[in-house]
C-alpha cells in the first residue's frame, strides 16, 4: 500500500523513472513562450486528445494568432479548421473565443492567476485551472487529470470516483511540496509505465509497494 509513510520514497522512484521521457507538451510550450494565455489555450485544446495532436494544433494556432485580440479576429471557420484534428472542435472553438473575450473584457487582457477567476472562464474546469496556476504561474494547486486519478487509486493512496474527488483528497493528505509537480510526474508515469489498459507492472519501479487496485490485466 502507498501511504504518507512511504510517499517520499515512491515519488523519488517515479521521478527517477520518468527522467528519460520527453516533457508533456504544455510544459514545453510554457518554457518556450512563457505566456499563461498559451498554457490555457493549449490546455483547452488538449481535452480528450493526444499530446502530439495538441502540439500540432497549438503550434498552428500560434502561427495564425498570438494574442486574445488576434484570436478574436480569426474567422471562426479558420479557427475550427486549425484545431479540427483535436476533436470536439466546435466546443473547443467556442471555449477559445469565449475565454479570449472574457480575458479582454474582464481581466484587462491577462489570464487571471487565481482559481476562482480561472473557473469563471467558459470551458475551464478544475483540471485546467489548476494546471494554468501551477505551470504558468508557479502557484500552489493540484492538477488532477485521468493519470493522477487512476494512479493514486491504483496505489490505494486515495479511494475516489472522480478526478475532482481525488483533488480534494490529495489536498488533505499529499505533502505540499508535491502539489505543483504531481501532475507532471504522474502524467509521464501514466503515459509510459502505469498505462490505462494493461500497465507495465513488470517494469515498474514501485511494483513491490503497489496493491494494483482495480488493475485487471497487467504486463
Ligand atoms: S505496479 Fe502496476 S499498477 Fe502499480 S504503479 Fe506500477 S504500473 Fe501502475
């Protein structure tokens, strides 16, 4: 079982294991552009799509328009065409337009740097808001996506049904020093080792501690 008695050891092993993998697209964009608006846009585009697809769409959109003003000047048809491959492009285009409008009208053209205001933006849920806070502003937050939710439950570290519930449990028990980075660690770990279907337990550095809760098939 993984508890707060061994969490330091577990995270150390996970960090060591993910060193060789490429950073998630959002972190790379943030390093390159250093612009919270693009962390937010990239996050909106990444919903239910693969990292590679998000990366191409974000790059193409950035080529076409760099600021909320420029995004709003793009013909909607062109915007949809650029983001088409990320899926759910109608909803995503709507979210990008609404978010850009609100940022201009209510936040002086700047992405807000607090959870409450971020959550007031159309299409921004807790996952996206926490990711923008932690990645773009280096502020405290816990971003729980499917990987964090799945792995923390497999570990028996939490027992929850939804990512939002997991976030609330982690806020109660995860040492604060891991809040900002837990998403980064577990996304890479989940994409490469603790896969959704048939995780690679035989290659996993925390296998001997993990109760593998809910894992039916593993390799
Ligand atoms: S042992 Fe298997 S289920 Fe547990 S963390 Fe490792 S890969 Fe995931």
